C-alpha cells in the first residue's frame, strides 16, 4: 500500500424486498400522509356566553315592552293630590330631581320630563319601558302612576320623592 492508493470502499446496493400490492400501497400512504394537528377550537368563552345571554334577556324584555299610558287601566294610581296652579311647574321640576336621585348612576334608568297640552309628565323609564309616571296638571292636580313592569325595579325612591314634593308644594286651600 505504499503506492498511495486508498482502499476502495465497497458499495452495496440494497434492493427492496418484494411486497404485495396492499403492503406497498400502505407504505406509500404512510409516506404521503401528514399527521393531523390536534386542534381544539373553543367557540364560546364564558365571558362571551354571559354577554350573549344578557343580550338575549335584554331583547326579550324590550320585545315584551310594557303598557303605555294611553292604555286605560294599565297603570295603577299610587298617589294623588293638589298643588297651587302657580306651583305646578316647580312641582314638576321637584319630581324630576327626585326621580333622578332615586336611582344610582350605574342603573339603566332614565328620567324624562315632557310638556303636554294641559300638564307636565315626569317618567322613569328602563329600556324604553315606562316604570313610574307622574302627571302634573296645570289646574294643580297631581297623580303618580306605576306600571306592572315596575316589579322589576325598586320604585320606592319615586314614591318618596312624590310625597316630599307634595308636602313642599301642597295647596293650602
């Protein structure tokens, strides 16, 4: 081996063994198949579920809107009284302030005052449903009404505000 030759490495050629058609096909499928990833897709999270449920409840409540003041007998008269005609606008403002203070800022309650042909109307609404309504007529008559849907809301603040304003502006006849 002094001639500088390196020994040759012998090459062995491996020939595939004979396979049946089904075995060859199975081997081919194994080489081509891509493992499926183990994906777990969670469609609804607890927060999303809660939000959807709350939205459905709100839609149901708004779809089942309460009666309007135009429906006779739909509202119950809780209190009535008489104030001096000159005090009717001040009484309506007193009710507006009292109804507004009756609920915390975080509740979904709105208070509105409307001028009508012969009266002022002060109302507490929740999701566009009238819960409590008060009419202050120009001739001094005042009435407090409550809706059947008011069972869903604590309306004691409105009743107390009506009584306070009535004591303050009551007609001395």
